[in-house]
């Protein structure tokens, strides 16, 4: 790996991240895979706030493997997200799959998410680079760390240094989990850049029974935060129901990662 191929990433600062983290020096983002309705999203936003979580993830535009799967409520979903944000004050994190959609909603989103499938959508990366706003750049499930950091360089080259890298699992021959969480990517990335790195254990596992273990392992390995799919009734989630956890489980995980974070900090 030639880390001089992405000089901006190599010399990046992470000062912006201080304004996003909680008392445990972590960025915790949680919420449903998809925006389903105003009423349910409002309830979830309030529950997250009671747990001390300031950032809610929810997808309005859902790029899916199968064209027959739920593709999101699109503009209606964004309207719901914006209304819930205005009412509760919670900050919103949502995936933006195209330049056109970004141009329409860039002022409404607190953290822009570039999904795994768009990690090398270079026109989108360049446009995001023109916006002075935090962006989560998910690692593509078939991409190397080198390619991932090159993608981040595209964003930084246009002027946006507020990049949060997100490890979400990669494709391997193992089929016990949806993807394989590359836990080694955390220390590897930290040796190459000061950009913060968070982990999405939900997409890595594809199984709710593994979320706690992968979350704890990620924080122990040095991750700067987590992105966890959470739902009022996970089994009824309209998308990716197998990997969503409920709010009771989320609360348990938060208590445990707090202890791990303190150990790592020491």
C-alpha cells in the first residue's frame, strides 16, 4: 500500500470530530434502516434522545441489490425526516445516492452518508467534497482499504475535510454472516490517517444476535463510534429486519461499550 498516493488523507486532521462525539468520545448513530412513517420515526427519535444519542440514521433512498426490494419512500421519506428533525432537534444522518438528490437536500442533512455501493461514485464524491459538512464514507463490500482511502481523497481534494470512514464488512467466502467485519481495518486505517473511523456492525453481521459482540470488538480495536440499526419492533422492520435490534438491546450495548471505551482510553 502506497500511502503517499493520498497525501490529503494521510495528513488529515480530525478536529471537526470533537463536536460530534459524546461524553465517551464516541459518535453513536442509531435508528431504523428505512423511514417508514412519521409517527414511528418520531417515537424512535425521542427514544434515541432519552438514551443520550444525538444522531439518528434512517434511509429515504434505498439502493438495494434486488430491484424488487423496498427502495425507500424517497422524497416523502425526506419530508418525514426533516419534520422529525424540526420537532425534536435530533440530527439526521441519511444516505444520498446521487448528485441530484444531494443538491436538493444538502442543507437539511446533518451528516451525509455515502453508501457502500457508491464508494466509487466519483462524481458524487467530488460534489460532496464541495460541501462543508460531515460525510460518512462507507467502505465498499468489495473494496480494499487502499481504494477506500483513495475515495476519501476525492472528497478532500475538493475541500471537504470532514470525513468519517465507516467499516461495514466485506464480502468473503464465509456465509455464516451477511458480510465479514474487517476488524483489522480499524488499526490499519489509524496507522495511515487521523480521519475518524466508525463501524456498522449491523450490515457486517446481518444478524441481530451478533451486534453486541461486534460493537464491543470494534470499540476495543479503537473504533471512534458505531452505526447501529435500531427499530421499535425489529421483526416488523420493512427492510433488513434480521439485523435490527430494539431499544432495550441498544441501551444494554451502550452501557457495555462505555466500559470498553474507558479501558481503551486508559
